[in-house]
C-alpha cells in the first residue's frame, strides 16, 4: 500500500446479507481501504445495527445513497469517502452508480453491471464524464492462476485458440426456495429486481467474462437455450449456449443453478493448436496444461515458473490455498492502485460490464426466437 487508506462507503450489505460482508473483508485485506460510511438497509433498525456492528460513527450511517452523497460532500475532502461500493440487487446498480459517479466518487459495483445494455452505456458515459473509476466484482479474474492462464494464452503458448469451454454449475435453486422466503433466491428470480436473466445474469455472466478474459477473444455470436426447470419460477435457472468467436474459435457455455448436488462448479478449458489448459474454481491452486507432443504439466500457485502478473497476485506460500476472499481482494487492491495513480492495474470494469450485458441480451433474443445464431454487439473500451 502507498499512502493513506482510501475511504469506502457501502450501499446495501446490511446484517444477514452475504455479498456485502465479502466486499468488506476483501477491501480490508491489504489495508488499502477503510469502511467509513454506509447506507446498508432501507430498514432503519437494520441499518443502524449494521453500522454499530461495523464500528461506524452513526453520523455516517445514512438512510439512503442520496443522503450519504449529500452528507459526505459536506465533509472536508480529506475526510469524505473516496469510493462507493454498491452491493444491492441489480435494479439499483445503474441509478446508484450514475449518482455516485456524477457526485465525484469512484464506484465498485456488484455484477451484472445493470439491467440492460442501455443502462450499462449510461454508466459508462457517467464514468467518462466524471473522470472517476468504475470496477465490477467479477471475482474469478482475481485468482493468481487465472492470471497465469491468461498470460500463457496471450504469449501464444498454445498457438491459435480453437476451443473455449466455460461451465458454472450450482444446485442451490433445485427446489423452489425463492417462494419459501429465501431472500437471496427471492430477488434473484424476480425480473423486476434481477433483470431479464436469472441464472444467466447471476452466474452465466461470470463464465462468459472469464472465457473472454482468459482467451483474449470476443464472442461474435451465440446459439442459446434458456430453461426454467422449477415450476412457477419466472426467470431461467439453466443456460446452454454455443459460442462463435470473431477469431474463428468455437465455444460452449453451460451455467445452471439446478444441478442438484453441485456447489460452485466453475470450470474453464481452453485449447489451441498445440495444447490447452484447465482450471477449476474449487481447486484454484492448480492449473493443468496439456500438450500435443509432450506429457501434461501441473502448475501450482506459489510454485516455480509463474509469470510476473500471477506472482504479484499471490498472498500465501506454496501449498496454502489462494481462495475466494484473496481473489476478491486482488480486485480491490488493483482498484486502489489505479485511483492513487500508483499503477494502472487491471481489474474488471466498464468494458467487462458492457460485454456481459450485450451477451445477456443476445442469449435472451436467440433463445426466444427461431434464429440459429444471434450476433453479440461489439464491446466498447473504457
């Protein structure tokens, strides 16, 4: 860390919420960030209790984002928050991100970026106009061996890429827990709060972002199927998509939240002319390399032969797991370094957000039509 800790304000993430606590742990891990303010819940009692549990001054526990922006802007620059973390359901991402950016605060937002491409473009425009930074919580790109895989593909180790396969299987929505009062399931299966994609938006976007991030290729078109397996559910709980990349590579994306018995089965496989790689999120310290003309290799986090970018993401000695919180923290660390001007670190941002929203819209359009292929609009750079 260089200089003082940056001050973070959080919207959402009140007591009982999962992802807010993850953001707070990740932001705190390197000492780059200090939680200084929050609007954790629209319920006043829950909001105040969360602030107390986190040791915040109640004067900086606000009833809403609007109140937080107004209150923080009355403070001297050296005391007010530097950035806003948005950890709310999806329908609030765009209005909150745009308001925070327009007020001069950097934004770290949960994924997906917005409810649709139009909202995503509005966030991108606000980031450009304000000159503030915008980051997205595509956590898996923060794993050291994902960076190792990306670097090896970019270096050309496997030759021209031919095949990209991304799989993300969960089983937690195999039963109608969304209608039984489970809050995490309830909003994710509500189109008004989640957007038009259920499983597609929640975990399909992770698989898609990882596929493009590691391969360095853009998906040009999709042929897709969206399914609702649980009767009465309003959004997809199962996704299958064939991918055509602009380079000529072909791919498959499978995401499901009704794969009974699965926990968090995210897997990426990429193959080129001379070999390929395999990475599994539940065994994140291992990257398997397979070759056309020699024995397979196992690359380990902390072991010999890693590229510089992967080494910089490591936090523990060889043989100690590099886990989910550490990967998340790598994104917050890169975000802080860029804000300070210490380094222009890579982290998921506007480009990733726009690409994933364009992917969601193309998949939904294709699945709802009799067309064989639907084009994914070209992405935009930050």
